[in-house]
C-alpha cells in the first residue's frame, strides 16, 4: 500500500455529520460527555478547575468526598486500554461508587446486540455509562437511547477525556491554555480531532505536523474554523517552531497495525527527537497520550527527559475524568 495522496477515511467510522449533542438524559442537570466542544468555555473551565481541586484534596490525604456512594457505573470496552479502565474505575471508587467492567465478550455491542438495546438495558441498571468504542456513531446511539449520562471514553473519531487531561497538564505547567501553541506531530487521528475541537472553546493554537494524506478529518477542520483558537496543518516538521508543547501519538492505532510498515516509511522525519525538541525551542514541553512505541514516534531520550510531562499527563486522566463524571451527574459543587 503506497502513500495516499488523498485524505484517508477514519479507520472504522465515517466522519460524524452532526455536531450538536443529543438531548441530555433525564435528571437534575445531568448531561452526556461526547465531544469536548459540546460545552461552553465556562463549563470547560469549571470542569478543569474542579479537576484541580479534587486532585489537591485527594493528594492531601482527604478522601472524605463520596458523592457517588451507592451508585454504579457500567464501563463498556470494545477497545482495550489499561489507562482508561484503571483511571475511570479508580476515580469512580474514590468518589464512593462502584464501576463494572464489560469487555467485548460480555456486551457484543454492534455485533451480538444492537447499540440501542445495550443502552436501554445498562441505563436501567446503572447511574452512569462510560464507553470506549470503535465507531463514533455507536457512542452517539448509546447516548440517544440511554436514560443516564454517557461518557465518551474514546472512539475512532475522538478522545475528549484525554484532551481534558492534556489541558489540565498544560494549565498546571504554565498557568493557562490561553495563547499556548501546541504542535502535534503525527497522524491526524482521534486525539487531533478532540484537540481541534478544544480550539472551538479555548483560545490556543494547534499546529498539526503530518505527511500528506494523513491530515485530520476535513469536516472537523471546517467545524472549528472561526472558533476561539486557531488550527492549521503543516506537511513538515518545521511546524514545531515556537511551540510551547510538542505532542505525539503512535503512528498506527488499533485497527491500523496492518499499515504499520507503510506508515513508518511515510512518517520518516517525523520522529520526535531531542533535535526536534530543540527546533521547537529551549522551553518546549513534551506530551504523549501513551502507550508509546519508543524509537518510532518519539525517542526514549525525549520521553525520559526533564522536558517530558508524559507521566503527570497520564495521572491527570483520573482527576480530569473524576470532574467529568461529577459534571455529567449534575454535581457541580
């Protein structure tokens, strides 16, 4: 398979044609969390502020806050993930609740059983649903037919929880996302789509550095044009110049591993090395959503350097998601 000159489709899902969130579930101020820009700047700022407060409280040794006592959350996994499962399960437990893991053999979503049937059943048993799926339409259908809030733990199209954790990490590091420049180096994947949609609500700059044929979804780029921030695509590594942070991800995600060898050829020159970090600037930080293929999209030297924020970023998945779960459940104080 040679390099594709035209923009490639998403791995297992077509770009969503609707961007407005489904109607919220019944409840006192409850809401789904499907796309990061379904929420206003004030709501995003509140969630991030809450995440920081929860983090400080729990790290101080005060674990008395248990608003989810007696509540349960169903975690529906079509795609495996260590970080997503542990961060959600542990976070829900810290808040006093009990989370149930449902793997592919237990739910058969979109295969053995219709998504709407899964939604109707699980939302009668549980107070909250988190799903990590392949097709983006599946998360939309799950939310449409659920009577409780649904949280998007990842789809082939986007990954809003990860981007909230990234924003929390940047705010902890530099004080604000405002005026920040993030250079994403790699495939225009679900991470990029959520980062782009964050620019709809927060005033920062995202530069996507990728080979031709690997740009983000065109409909998403059109959707975010004119938002609070700025999003651009550069076919070359020089786009990292002046970036406050360089962000990268694996070049071949789940469902794309058969393309790995071709992608390694196509992404020659896009490995984040010390030289690339220096090209960006002396104070540039490094971010990666993990898991990392060291020596491929980034070097061991970079990920282990004092410029790396990768592991605080991974920790912040839990704190950010705890704030998301509270927000979705209508607990705002």
